[in-house]
């Protein structure tokens, strides 16, 4: 009986330990430290240097293999150049997504995902307190991420996220408007280094190129504005 009790206790502890480890490895969190400059299709963002734009994210993978993600990004950039039309630009997004992982061979892994994007946009015309204000917009997003393992710890990754956005109302230089539509595209390419933690999880760091294109939102017409640059990424898997 004593032996059975000890065996049962040992088995229970082993199950709890395995369950705890599995649960820990299903959760990921991280931050991307983006450094972005602005480009405008009509050259109206002169003097905008590289600006820090943080991006944080968390992911939870279910036992069924689905990944639930939350990602938040914000850029608040200024220019003091007297020839620029806009001296302050703000881009902000929050993404809610559900994804599914896949493999192509033993060294290539990826994830497809879809969900909702919520966004805000603001541009201030130089010398005034007015500009284009899009206080809220929302839309459907879809995307893909692919990672090619180059060694035990190093991988090459790339991905894209696209969203079709709708703003029910906005204000353009003090004049109200309704039904603004635009689209956004995010592109990422870089290298990621991963190491195992003592508790069985992983930490990873990356260096990459990134761009965020907003098409048809600037000045409430067909103008494009994009933020582009590089990013440092840090994250942990539990």
C-alpha cells in the first residue's frame, strides 16, 4: 500500500509538472522597439527623422493548436522643418487575431492568422492646431508569418499583415466627415535568435526591417503615407 501511495504521488507530481510545463510553453509575450521614418506620396513629411515607436504583443496557444494574439503599436512623430506640410503624425493600431501554425518540412514553420484591427490616425498641419483626425476605425485583417531555421538557434523570418479599414466619422481641418475607407499593410523581414530557458521556455531576440503603409488615409484622399525603418525585438515563450 505504501508503495502504491508513493507511486501515485510520484505520478501525480509528474503529471502536474508536465501540465505546468506545457501550459508555460503555450504563452508568449514580447516587445518590438521600432525606429521609423516617414514617407509621403506627395512629399509632405519633410524633416521627420527616425522616431521610436513601441509595439507590444502577447499570444496564447490553445491545446487545439489555435493561437490567440493581441498586438498594440503607436507612432508619434514630429518635424521642425519649415518646409513640411505636417509637423505631427500619429499612427496607432490594436490587433486581435486568431492563427494556426503549419510546417513545411523540418526547418520551415509558419502561421496564418486573421482577425480585427482597430486604428487611430492624426496629422497636424504646420502652423495650425487643426489637421486630419480619425479618432476610431476598424476593419478585418489577415496575415502570414514564415520562419526558416538556419541553425539550432538562428532563423530567418518574414511576414505581412493587411487590413481593410473603415472610419465612421473623422474631422479634416475642423470640417466633419463620414465613411472614410483606407487600407494598411505591414511588412517584416529579419533574423531571430532563440535560446532555451532553465525552466523549459525560451527567450528570443531579433533584428529586422519593417514598414507600415497606410493607403488612402492622409488628407482624406488617395495619398499614401508609410513608416519604415528597423526594429529590435525581444520576447519570451513560457
